[in-house]
């Protein structure tokens, strides 16, 4: 005689706590946010973001460089990684480049960490 017990499909499955598991982030969103967190995973880049976060305006690259005992090319490399991750933007003014945090990126990271999500 065939088994008459009810079967559960994958969509009906519940976690051990009784709540159905679900993802809030698409693969694309997760990739973008992971890139931001990866960029923040280096102490110097985290310090640069902290420095930029304390100024409402923009910070000249010379002021960023003056805070570190690192060469100019090394600082430029770290700033490039932060720009490519979408955390920082730059604006050329004459000979100098001014850096600032992208508010939308900071908001996205904060929302994720607070459990609100993007």
C-alpha cells in the first residue's frame, strides 16, 4: 500500500523556528554590497572612510595623504579601490582632487547592518 503521508514541497518548507526562509537581496545587490565591504576590509581604507565621514564637505587628497605614513601612490591605490567599490567619489579642482563619501552607498550599508535592508 502506498504511503499516504503528506509531502512538503521546497516552497512550503519552514525553518526550525517556523519562519519561512527568504532572501532580501538579489544576487546583483549582494555582489555590489560585498564589493563595498571588501573595500572596507583593509585598515587604511577603513581609516580613509572614517576621515571622509567626519567632513560634510570634501577632503583634498593632500589632506588624506598627510594623515598616513604611506607613499602617495599607495594612498591613490586605496582611494581607487574605494571609488571602484562605489563608496567614494572624487572631483578635480585645478591641480587637486577632492574626495567625499557617496551618501547613497553609506545609506545602503547602514540599512543592511541595521536589518532594514536596501
